[in-house]
C-alpha cells in the first residue's frame, strides 16, 4: 500500500512539473527575438553566471534565479520582461515570481537558450 502511495505522489510531482504555470505567458524564441529591437522591453537570463558566460545573447542581462527576489527593484514594473534560462523551467519559475510581485507583462521563452541557438 505504501509503495502505491509513493508511486502516485512521485507521478503527481512529475505531472505537476509538466503543466504550465497559471498566469505565465509562454512565447517562442522567434517572438522573443522579434522583441529585441523594442527599447521598452527588459530581457533577463536567470541561468547561473557560469552558464551565462558560456553562451549568452544580447540584450539579455544575467540575474540568476536565486538572486531574482533581491534584484526586483532593479527592474521596471511597467515594462515587458522577457525571461530565459537553459530549457524554460527556471525562467517559468522566475516569471511566476515576477507575476507575484506585480510584473504583469512577464514572458517565458519556451525552450530557453537550448532553442535559441
């Protein structure tokens, strides 16, 4: 019985990770690239500094996910924010944090930098 409960809990965990976060707008890499010329859009990369230094793209600014809550005051709440990471998981978490703090125009790049290349 305990084994079945564990299997169900583990299965539920993985299913919950696959479901998109409510209120988060996902955009494609092409949609993100189209926004690069817009001066009213902020671009943040929430990967680690090592990942960012290994490969990055302008105009993304590196704010690691772990530092994001402390750096919210450096972002303009009235501007759109395009958020990227390596695969889209951390940027979805970052977008959720932004939404909770009143950033209503946060966009998660589906596929992250893996899809960007």
